[in-house]
């Protein structure tokens, strides 16, 4: 009983100390504190431009479906080329690479700048699908470079890129490969950084609620 009275008295003192009756709610309990101090919601990212927003479906839905089918077919062919032409024997079944052979699928795969250790790729920049396609056609598979047909090189590139989440909208070929950006995602992220609403501004470390009197 005495203890409780003491505590009540303490709280009372605290409340008084914190500005008397003005804003007692802020200081009395943790709960009320939390609700009060919730970080202001980050302003809605306003008009973050959505570069990827597709134009309203083309008038001819068939065309889109056909393009999609052609792309799927190419993807399947590329997957097969990767296995049949021994790409997998060096780069791994799923292109994950290993100590001797670079990954062709995965976060670190196909960097824009050739890896420092690169020999065959030395000085070759991978900016677009075309760069990869041409490199593959010219240099891969290592011991039989130049044996892939254009179709095979395009297909295996399309497969690798798809697996790397590069967005292909059409069957990849020599005429459109240089418009497919490999690192568009990364570039966009970089650009966006400045504008990003970022984390909800951390509430300036809210003054810790006066510690409740020790029990
Ligand atoms: C005998 C092993 C071997 C085979 C088979 C092979 N590669 Fe490679 N590949 C390599 C090596 C090693 C490199 C790194 C070359 C260098 O030094 O620049 C490489 C590099 C690559 C690169 C560039 C990777 C990067 O990020 O620098 C791609 C893409 C690639 N290979 C695709 C293929 C494809 C597609 C095939 C099958 C058609 C294939 N490779 C077959 C060993 C192989």
C-alpha cells in the first residue's frame, strides 16, 4: 500500500515536472507516448515516375500473344543450347559459375565491366543484350568458339538474360538486341536514389519517456 502510494506520488511529480497539466498525456505512459510520436508517414512518393509502365495494351492482342509465344520458344531453345553446347559443363547447370568459370546467372553475373581477371572478355563491356550475344557468338563455348549459329547465340543469351530478370519483350535478335539494356534496373535504382522517399524520417530520437519510477 505504501509502495503504491509512493509510485502514484512519483508519477504525479513527473507529470508536474513535465509541464504541469498542459500535456499530461505525453508523459504518463509509454503507450500514449508511442501513439503520439509515430513517425510521420513518409510523404507518399508523390509522382515517382514509373518508367516501366506499359502503354495500354496494343490494339491487337494477338500480336502480343504471338510475341510472347515466340519469346517462350526462344527461351526453351536457349535453355537447351546451354545444356547441349557444354555451357553448363563450365558455367554450372544453372549458370552459377565456379572458381574457374564466371557465373552467367545470378547477382554478380554479366557485370557491365569485364572482371579484372577476364582474358577472353578483356575490355568488353556488357551494356546491352547485343554485347553479350556477340561475345557468346565469338568466344563461347571456349573450346569451340564460333560454332554457335546466330539463332543459338541469340537463344542462349535470351535464356541467360531472362534468368537474370532482364525484361525481354520480344524474341531477341540482331535487330533489337542493342535496345535491351542489361543493367537498366541497376541504373534506374541509382537514379532513383536521390528522389526516393527513403525510410520514414526517423523521428529525432524521441526524448525518452521519463523512466517510470523504479519498482
Ligand atoms: C570450357 C569452359 C567453358 C565453356 C564450355 C563455356 N564457357 Fe563461357 N566462359 C568460360 C570462361 C573461363 C569465361 C571467362 C572468360 C574470360 O576470361 O573473360 C567465360 C565467360 C563467359 C561469359 C561472360 C561472363 C562474364 O560475366 O564475363 C558468358 C556470357 C559466357 N561465358 C557464356 C557461355 C555460353 C553461352 C556457353 C555455351 C555456348 C559457354 N559460355 C561455354 C568458360 C566456358
